[in-house]
């Protein structure tokens, strides 16, 4: 059973917040991943995104109900 990580990102213009999840065995949580996800959100959701401080969660048994799934 895969475990998931999730983190909240915020649009710097609109203030919209989105949870993004990924399988923790496929992606290492580091600055490179955060930057890649922020850019991915900008491409797919528009705007400029930044990570929300202290929002990282690991070892989740499943993605959140409304999470966007990052799998690149």
C-alpha cells in the first residue's frame, strides 16, 4: 500500500490554496520538488504559487479528498 505526502500551496495573487499530494516512494520532499510543483501549478492553474509554511504532511494512507495529485 503506497503512502502519500501532501503540502499546501497558495496562489500569491488570489490567495487561493490547494493541497497537492504525491506518492512518497516516487518523490523526495526537498526544495527542488517544491519548486517543480509550484511551477506545475502555475502552468495548470495559472498564477504564481508558493508553498504554505508548515503544511507538509507525510505517511498519509491516502490522498486528501480534494488534493491535486502530482505524479511527474
